[in-house]
C-alpha cells in the first residue's frame, strides 16, 4: 500500500480546561481567607476603639507640655497632668 494513499487526519487536542466553576478546594480557601479577613477587620476596629483614651491622653499631654513651654507655670502643668492622669485611669478602670 502506498503511504500517500492512507487517509490520515491531524491530531485533535481536547479543549482547554476552564477556570470556572472553581474546584471545591478553591472554595474552601476563599472561605478561610474571608473569615481571616473579617476577623482581622473586627479585631482592628476593637483595638482602635480601645486606644481612643490613650490617643486622647497623648494629645492632652502634648498640649499641656506646649502650654508649659510657652507660659512656664509649673503649678498649671502639675494641675493639668493630675487631671489628665485621673481621666485616663477612669477611662481604663471605671469606678
């Protein structure tokens, strides 16, 4: 038989594998990432709210020191620091 007479067709490759729908492992990974992201966001908000008193106290301390540097009255500085200390302690440990 003549090789040129043999009916040969080209090879047909299967269709490419699509990326959708996702495999179950990817859904699990997406779920875990979502939970971690949400919990990190909630913890960040909680820590930000807990630090509100500290940020306020630091701003007031900076203002008291600036007032002292401008006016030079140590009694006013002591009164401001005493008041600030009491307010800060009450913010962290209520009566």
